C-alpha cells in the first residue's frame, strides 16, 4: 500500500520529537502549501507539537457565574488527565491560576503523570470596553473595575507561585487571554499587560507569553512582542466564515501574517480548532469535518516545528447561553462531555487505537 506524504511526515515527526500523536491523514489530496515558516525544534513547548486546552467542567459544573463555582472533583480531574495521556496528549493549557488549576498541578505531580502545562493567568477587565464588545450592553461600573485590578494583582501572584512551586510541570506561563483584542469583554490596557509580563518574567524561570488573536498581533503587537519570550496566537477560520476546504490555507495566511509583522519571536498557536456542532456555522460544523482540520493543522505544525493547542479537550455545556445547547462554544471538544472520544480518536491509526 502506498502511504501518503502527509502520513509519513506525521509518523516521522512523532518519532523525532517524541510524545506527540500519530494519525492517519484525512486531508484533501495534493502537496502541502509551500513552507515559509520553519522554527527550531527548540521552539516547541515542552517538545510537543499537538496540545489541548483543558478546563474539565462536566454537566452541571461551571466556574463562578455569579453565585459560586462547581468544580470537577479530584477523581474527575485525574480521569480526564489519564484520558489525555492515553491519547498521547501530554501538554495542556490551563487558563487561570485558581484553585482548580492548582489542584490539577498537584494531582499531576502526585500521580507522576507525564503531562506538562502552559499555566494561565486570567486577567479581568480593567477598563470598560462596552463600546467595542458586542455583548457588553452597558459600561462596567468603576467599582467593579477597581476590584478587578486588585483581583488581577492577586492572580498574578498566584500564577507566579504555581510556576515556582511546580517547575517540573509548568513549561511556560501565559499572562492574559484575549484581553487586548478590540471586541473582548475583559479589556486590560496594553501598558498594564506589559507591566504584568515584566513582573512575571522577573520572578520565574519559564518562558512567558500573552495569548491573543492573530489580527491583534499583526496590527498592534510590536510593543508586547518585545517583552514576551514567544507569541501566543489564536486563529479560528471557522469563526471567520471559512469552509473546511479553505481552513488550512487561511490558517497558514494568518500565521504568516504574524511572522511578517513580528519576525524575531517564535510562535505557538494557543487556540485552534473546529466545532462539531454549531448553529452559528450551519453545515460548516460537523464531526466529519473536525478530524480533517485537526490532522491538517497537526501535520502543518510538524513541518513548521510549531506547537498548536486545540480548543478544547472536552465539550463544555456551561459555556454561552443556556438556552442554546447547539452553540459552537459548547461543542468544540475533541471528546464529548461524557468523555467518549469524537471521531478524531476513533479512526483507524489514531492514538487511541495504537
């Protein structure tokens, strides 16, 4: 049987870099797009090409939505981490430095799991972006913004403490998630983000980054790029009206745009992915399309020596409007909320069946 070039590249990369997934390609036939970005293997986070975002909330669980949080139990977190390891997903992204993240790190160490973490520091709104954010209907009160600044300072300290306490697990730290792009609801001024980055870098040994949309990095990212160790980029062709046939080329265009604008720093894609159900996208969302996007994006990342975090590990029904169970935010996992694998991991040759 003749093996495709892409399949051979996937196997070769897994053998060379270790730890990553090995998959059969479901990509469209034809040669890969010309390679204009090729980073050093040393630019891979924790030596991994493919990674996942992880929060772990199950049915009935959620972060604090106004009247308290309901977190996964330690047993549920361990079950999740073991599922990810079993599928050769050994690098995860945590979004904040709160109790659940601390528990995840503690359990990883306690059970000696072969997992590395991109540790997050979540920044709350320090200015009201009600004129730029489509879903902020009114200004954020000044007293809330003042409280958020204090909360952000405490979150920074927690993130530093976690990175220092778990140096063998925390491979890098991310300061803020989409807190700069013009449409977000938790905006923080650029000069303040730069100050937070400097504070974190001065107190930890791990690389430090900030996660934001590729367009923001291209247009406004130069002052921040000078401060971080690598660029944390988000790119979602599905959200921008692209079909599965257009998705890979559009993603490549996004990343190449960041590279042209900011050529002196490594890039890691901190969010990518394809919803399997989404009333917003119609036929552009399906479980049949997700594996193709996953494999194409993975194989391109192998060739570029670039870490890509797929958003997200498990479906999360708590997200978004409770009255819209078919919204994209709830249905972007590589696994269903009941922890059964989606078709990415049910195909012959997938990591779960090796």
